[in-house]
C-alpha cells in the first residue's frame, strides 16, 4: 500500500496544471521568463486570475493526496516519508514535461499543510514573509529579482528546520524536511550558486 500511495502521490504532483492553464491562455511557460512551468510564472505570463488558480491547484495536488494517505489510508510513521516527498518530486521532474517540471514551491506548501494540518506551512510562510520584508527594507522597497526570490525560498526552507527542531517534530517529518530542502536546492541551484559566488566575492574583497 505504501508503494501504491507513493505512485499515486507522484502522479498527482506530476500533473502540471499551471503549464496546461498557460497553454489554454496561449502562453508557453517554458519559453517565458525563467522557463518555470509553475504557478508563479503563470501568474506573470497570464495574469493574476489564472495565477491564483494555478497556485491553488498546485497546492491541492500536494495537500489532498497527503491528507487522503493519512486519514483514509491510515499511513503513519516512516511510511509517510516517500508519500510526502512524491508530489514534490513529481512536480519538480514531471514526466509529462520530459522531466522539466516546476520549482515546487506551491506543492511544498500543500504537502506540509496536509502533513501537519497547516501548522508547518504557516510557519514557512511567516519565515518567508519576514525575509521578504527585510529584503524590501534593505533594497529600499525596490522590486526583488527572481534570483533573490529563489534564494529566499531555499534559505527559508533551511530555517524551517530550526522551527521543526524546536517543535520537537517527529523523525519522519525531519526526513521529509531534509528531502524537501534538497529538492528545492536542486531546483534553485542557479540561484544558490549565484549566492555562494556573491559570498565568495565579498570575502575575497574584504580587507585582511
């Protein structure tokens, strides 16, 4: 049953609602902006109405399958790990787009909402909101680049680990967090690499 639920969760995550909504609006998200076929790029390409719908659908495909697995399927303990990570993997590397999926932000919120009844996803939202506010002040309220957005998502996910530790999260939740963090780092590797280069340049340019 764990394998069946995991496959179902993967397929759920792999359904690229935002990409197909974009095609209905005659927009190919893979050729727009950073090429991300997810909800945020849909928002930018086709407007906020379709963008909100894309965010909601991407959220639900992570949320519903996890809730069903926990409640209807009776899944618990370490068996939760592959089922919780499967929608994120499916979205990030969707076979329907030949492995070129989205950055898995909305589906991440969906999975954690289903896994912890919104508690951890709300904590992540607060962390990201605080980081965004700080960056806005630092940049004197100028628009934040997509590169910076990606870096904030990764850092925010890593900081979520502190919250999980303080919350005394279960071992299964910690493993889900570790896998989720790794997936976000992989999907945002360009942004992470740019941040590391920036840190390296600052260190080399600092006086000794």
